[in-house]
C-alpha cells in the first residue's frame, strides 16, 4: 500500500450500534471507502448495577472481530476507536475492554460526554453548510449531546444521560405505544434537559441540525411520505400519531421506517419532541456527519478550517479537472448580475451560495460527454458526496445544471429554496454562461441587468454586439426561450 493517499478508520462503539467508517484523503477532501454497521444494543445489556451482561459483551466482541479484518491494511496512526455512553458507565468495562483491545490489536479510548460532544460538533462543522451559530442535537443509544457552536468552534457542550435505547427500556418496557408511555418519555426527557436549558436559550442559534440515527430515520420517513427534508414540530407530532395507531411496538408500521430502526423509533422520537418543545426549535435539518466524521477530521491535519462548501467545490473541480479560472469567471458574472437586480431577486442567503456552486460546477458533465453534458451534470451532482449541501440542495444543483444551456424545460418541484429563487438561479446561470463563452474576462461585454418582477432587461454594449453577432443571436434565442417559460427577458443594445 502506498502512502500517497492512505486510508483512515474511525470506529464508534455506540450504545445501540457499532460503526466503522473507512475513508481516503483525496484532492483536499474525504472520500468514503466503506461504512460498516452492526446493531449490538450494548445499552440493553446493562443490569441495575450497570454491569454489562455476558451476552451483550459477546455481541460486541463478535462485531469487533469483523471490524478487525478491515483494520489490517490501515496504518496504526490512522486508526481511532472510541467508546461512548454505555462504556462510560459500565462497571465491568475492564473485562470488556481487555478482550476487545486484543481482538482489534489497538486500544479503545472511552471518551467523556464532553469529548464526544466536541467531536460530534467537529464532524458536523466539517460536513454541513450554513453560516452563524448552529445548535447540534445528537440522540444516541444512551446519551444525547447538545452543542452550540459557530464555525469550527463549539461554545456550549453537554452530554445528557438519555438515549433511544435507555428510554426504550425505561418508558416503553411494556412495548405499548400508548399516549401514557409517550407522555412519560417526553416529560422525562424535558426533566433531563431542564438543568442546562438556560445556557442554550441565552446563547441562541441561527440554525439547528440533527446528527443522529434518530434524525436520519425521521428524514427518511418524511421523504418516503412526500414531505420535504426539513423537520418541524408539526411533522414530529404527525409521526407520533402514526406510531400510536399501532398498539404495540411489534405492530409498528410506518411508511419509510426500516425494521432495523423500528424498535427504538418511538423512544428517539419522544426525546426529539421534548427538545423541540423545550427549546422552541422552529426547524431542523440533517447534518452531513457526526462523531465518526469528527474523528476522521481530527486525524487528517492537512484539512484546514475553511468554508465547507468552497472546499467541496475546489475538491470536485480538482477531481474532475475542471477549468477553475472559467468557473470563477462564470461565478463572478452571476454575482454581478444578481447584485444589479437587487436584494429581492435572491432573498434567501443560501440561494446565492447555490448559484455560485452551480456556476463553479456546471461543466462537470463535460468530463464525460459533450452532447449529454447536462444529463451527466445532473447525475453526478445528485450522487456525489458533497459535504456542506443537503439532499434538497444537491437535487436543485442537479436540476439547474441539467438546464444550463440550449433548450430547457421548467424546473420540477424542489425544497431547497423558493420556486422564484430557483427559477432566478437558473436564469442567471444561463445568462452568465452565454456572456462568458469566450472564456476570457477581458473579452466579456459590459452589461447591466434590471429586474421588474419576473421581467428581466439585459442591456449590452452595442459596439461589442457589432463585433460578436453570434453571441447576440444566441442571446436573442435565449430571450425567446425564457419568455416561453413565462420568464420575460429583453435584450437591449446601448
């Protein structure tokens, strides 16, 4: 094995599942090579004295025997293995660790709740976009981590002793999905959260992200049922009602809910409902990473603390050998045109970020084929791992770059930005590509763009037009194409 692009492995011995993440550091980004997960339910093996049962330990050892095979070819310094909530409290941890360390050939580090929260935040910060303060919620099997941070720095961190496995045993032990059990679970979660509540309300936050299997399961259910990816209190209550239609856990069937997640779904949902209600959270999105990703980024020192979306764009451009100078020219032209239209043109801050990303990556499909470049754009951007972008944002980038030139159709329904902003992103991208086709900023025309409602008027230098009749003809065709979509566009020579 060469050292030019080594493998890294992060193993998380969680209270519900053991996870292994294997990645490679390539072109300034982290590329996932393997994800392995086994449901061990370690927390369910704790007795009243917090001693792990022999059966639970054996499940853990059996899982680690599988993981050990994948560790053989990875440099020891590139491996990190941590234990979390259940191993923090287990009274016979030495017995478990002695055999576990022997199986893995490397010592397991049992980290504190604060260390876990800090590492989770790093994983979120390195994989999720957005500006300002973020509230991070991670519901594990036996603990829930709450963090407020900005950029790459965590400001407030807590690890609370409640999780989807422990809450299952404590509040749904009879396996009944009754209002009584749900209420007890929600109230108990609120009591656990109450002592630290003031610190979070005083700090405040600009966005909220969830970084756990519970939140991921909820999002998958919502998407399967035709909802968008944003989690709200109303949607959580709707899912609670769906769960309560079944009298017992064994009968639980919700569209989009996997059998693997079903057992701990009601308990995890109860904890999240309590957090939403006590912290008055408006909405939550799913983070791109958490504990394991944080462990990986701690090991890869070459990755600087910089804007995640810009890092992703640069990595994709390098990986696919895109013309970065031209991409920057298109991006700068797009920004200039939007600024001329006024703040109302792209009112959501993320809309400008998505326009710039589309400008930077719109030629990715050309690396496969010229004729169907747009189709390749769409496929690649939908399926590539793009840290910093949510699923809805990736889908919008795909749909916009599918239509970046030539004839086009109306955009489908999407949830990343408002319909008007999505249309404006596409309109500006298409104009920017046309105006920059000579790929030299010195040869680009002086233009101004005026927006009145949906109507756009592009004023362009008449002398330049005389010297570039082909581009003028293409702009006139573009005006007809946009107007046919009920997006009036006028070209004016001045």
